[in-house]
C-alpha cells in the first residue's frame, strides 16, 4: 500500500470505527476520520504515524462537508448508524439519506472503493423503522455507486461494545435479568473481524458490488446469551421472561426518557432472528476465520465478577 493512498472513514471514532482506522493505518493508508466532533476523535492519533490519521469535521446530512471529506480519497468507509431516533425522521436522514449522499460524493470524486457497513436485518419489509432505513441506505448506495461493498454484521462484540458491557453491568447490580424475546437468535461477531472484513472488501475485486453478512461461528438465543453472561460474571440471577404486552408498555415509557434504553422500534427488531442467512457470503468468503464468543467475552466480562 502506497503512503499516498487516502481513506475517509465516516463515523471513525465509534466502536467499530476505531478498529477500522487502526487496520487502515497498519495497511499504510492516510486516514481521514470524518466525524461531527474532531476533538473527540483525537485519541486515534496514536494509532498511526505522525500526521497519518487526521480527524475531520463532517456531517453526513451536509453534502458540502461530505464532498470535502472524500475529495482525493481512494477509499471511503461509512460506519455511521443509530439504534434510536433523537427526533422523528432520524433513521431515514442518517441511515437512508446519509449513505446516498456519501455514495454520490464518492462517485463524483472518482473514489476507487466504497464499503458501507449496514446490519443484518436490513429489509424494506422490516417491521422496524431501523431495518427499513438500513435497507433504504443500502439501495441508495448501490444506485449511486454500484461497485460498493455492503457489510451486514450481527451483534458486534468487543472491549468497548454496548452489549456484553451493558448486560454484564446489569448482572452485577440487579437481582433480575429481564428477558425480552428470549427465543430470538443472534450470531455475535468480533469487532476485530468486522474491521478486517472492511479492509479485505476494499482490496478484493470480487467484493465490488457484493453484500456480505458477518456473524461469528455460532448462534445463540437471547436467553442463552444472558445465561452465558451470568456464567462468566459468576452471578446467580433470575432470568425473568417479560410478556410482550409488558415489554411494549416498558418501551413506551423508556423511549421518552434520556438514553432511550428501550424503544418500541427495538422491540420490533427483536422479533426477528439476527443471524447470517443461508447462502449469503460472509467472513469465510473474505478469508477470515471468525473468533468465537467464548474466545472474546470472558476477558470483557471479568470486571463484572464479584470482588474476591
């Protein structure tokens, strides 16, 4: 990789983004970390050589800032996504319209490759606005930049994740672990494998225009995942199944509070399995042997164990 190759990473200071930025720096790219708050991305500067990583102010709802961020880039990666709306229409603005603007700017700038990270569950017929907006974003990206690669991960796990850490912290303080949609299945994938998939997708000609679904080697029901977290945190807690009617009432209340711990749209997402679909290419086709939950989670969950 030549030093002059430039990669622009939208959302590069987030959970997945910090791993992608490091992988790109290791591969020799000059990396622009395109984020709303460049100061908050300065922790990434030490992930590369001096001046190799540059935080850059950009907003994916602003075409001018997007065009500035991608100008002269060889590779563009979009990692921006939300799990809940701050205001009505955010899903479409951020996950539908934003990817289109990035893809259009990448085409105008003659970018070599575009990798768009979506999510398993992206479906125009999804019962959740989240899933529908993810599908809209994918379609818009491919319409504007047909050579783009789409990556759809399942739940992404790693040291800074919002899944193992959230439920590990809950196990440490709560006598009850509520179980919503306990039979729904997930296929946790290690964040490092997702980051490697971005790099592989950007460099492989056969990945242009393709969609990959990324999952770890095994799938688990939500109840099984909570039981595993309790095992690894060495906590004895009651796994309490929450009836759908009660879950909807809780979501109606919680989505009005700061932090939006649970929303009705998230409940709708939980109604569908979040696993790699049969026949879809994935990590194996990108030459990646995925790490398992059992390899990654114990070190993350150890801090939630009782103090000896």
